[in-house]
C-alpha cells in the first residue's frame, strides 16, 4: 500500500465515524425530546387525544432504540475497522522499512561500483550519478539538473544520449575522451528508462577501460619493436644460409640437411615476424585504406596464379563463381587480395587433396559478399567462436607441420573490420569449412 492510499483510508475511516455518530446523536436527541415532552403537563392534558400520546410514546422509543443501535453498530464497525487499520498500518510500516533497507542496499551497491552510472530525466538533464561518475568527470552536486553536454563535452556521448532518449538501446559503444590533457577511453551502455515515450529518460553505464587500452598499446609497441629487431638478424641468417648452401660445404649430405632445416625455420620465423608487423600496423590504426575500382574476376585470377604451385602440389584446384552484378568493386585492392590469399592458403593447408576450393562472390546491397570454401577436416563447433583469435590453433601439431603462424585469420578479421564489413565461418567436422565475408563499396 502506498502512502497516498494510507491517508485516503484514514480520511474515509474518519468520515464514516462522524457519519455514524451524527445519526446516533440525531435519533437520541429526538427520542429524549419526545420523552421529556411526554413527562410534561401538556402531554397529560385532555387536549391531546389518547392515540397521539401512544404514537409519541412509540416514536420516542423507536428513536431511542435507533440511537442506541447506531451507537452500538458504529462502535463495532469502528473497532473492526481500527483492528484492520492497525494491521494495515503494521504491514505498511514493515513495507516501508523493507523499502528503506532496499534503498540503502541499492545505494551501497551503486556507490561502491567501479562502473559509472548516470541517470537522465525526461528532459535529458542529469538526475543522478554515482561516485564513480563523479570521480571520472569531476562532477559536483551542482551539476544535477544540467544537460550532459554542459559538463561532459563529448560529441559521441551526446549522440548516445540523444539516441537513447528517442527509445533506442545502445548495447556497447567505445568512446574516447579528453579530460584536460588526459586521454581516457570508456565503454558505454545506455538504456531508455521505463515510461511513456514523452517522458523517456535514460540510464547510462560507463566502464573506464583506459588502463586496458594502455596495456594494449604497450603490447602493440612491444610486439612491433621486437618484430623490427628480429627482422634484421633473420634476414642475415637467411642470407648466410643461402650462401652456405651454394658453397662447396653443402656437398656433404648431412651439412646440406642441417642447412635446409635452418633455412626452413628462418623462413618460418620471418613469416611470423611479417604477420606480427602487419597485425600491429592494422591494430594501431596506421594502416590506411587506398580504395580503387577493379574487376573482381581479375582479383580471382591473380589469387589463382599466386597459389598455383601449392595447388598443384596437393592436386587441388580453384572453382570460381562471380555473379555479373558483382563484377566491379571500389575498395582497397591490396588489402582484399591479402584477405583472399590468407583464406585460400588456409583452405589449401586444411582441405583434402584432390578436391576443389570454391571461390565465389555476389552482390549484397551496397557491397560484395565473398565466400571461400573447401572440403577438408573442418572445424569442431567448440572452436568456431575462437578461430579468429591470434595464435589460436585447432590442431597445433598439424598447424606446425603446415607452417602456420596462427595469425592469418586474425589479420583477415581485422582487415574485414577495417573495411566496415563482417566475417563468419560455417563448418562441420570431416566435411570442410566455408569462410564468408562482406566488403562494402567504399565512397569514391
């Protein structure tokens, strides 16, 4: 029961009590008046007929009876009502205490959360925020009632607020803030608060991921620096091995075998370093897309030529299918070629010998959807969600045997996302895999 219902019940009970008491007093007053009248000299005079005196006696008795009756009824009803009222009061007090405890618990949780929580009113003003938001943005109590853009000057956050106020939920959005001279990164989730469309507020939850982004930057810089440092000695090793292989020393079978092993592993390390550098470049947003117009069929022909030797070695071949509507594309040709090369090379490594690789594309809205499929060992369902992670291998022993660095699919995923597209894989163990990705037409 709400507090309003409580006061309404109290007023109704008081009104009912007054009503019963008024009726009781009314009848008692009439009854007493008639009895006093009957005790007077006028009542016993010959002026009043006997029938009138009898009627007055009866009326007086009835009025007294009704007065007492209403009094007793009012007492009983009021007692019953007050008993019920006491129970309701007790229940209400218990509910209020429970609500107070829930409020205290909720406030304690919100105050100790590391995530920032901000509540906006129907007009888009700041209605409440927890200490995490206060610490993050340096807000004060005086900022309540202001628009978020007045105290947090960030276009991305303002866009989230406007979209949320229009009824749209923002699942996850990462924004970059400059607070003074300090750069911060936030992961933001926003949900419209319940209510009619004209009174929509919003609840915004903000996660400070600045330390995570700094660690990622340190990792990228470390990988890039180590890769650069490894590149020079590896080039020297490969050069000296090639020189030794061409020298008379290589005439000895055992020496030639050892040099071959060194060369193969140096080549593998060089490939790993190249992939690390490429992935680091893409992740650090230093990779710049250079879109151009080109024919998709020419891209497929070039892919076939690049892998002709590997295909011949495994007695495999590529079947291409290009829908007429998808003949032309405006995108970064070299980046797209790198994606296709990685996927085709992956299909050659894990596809069955003497089986085809299907390379196809079709128009899909404002872009082209590509597909690379093979008939091979396939990928078990538990591995599908992690297949695009760096260094993740389904079969580690086979990956090493095939010379895989474990970075090819990670590079593919990042390049596709850089295009503004998406990639996914469908596979069944023992039947093969199909990688499908979407490449939008970039604006000229």
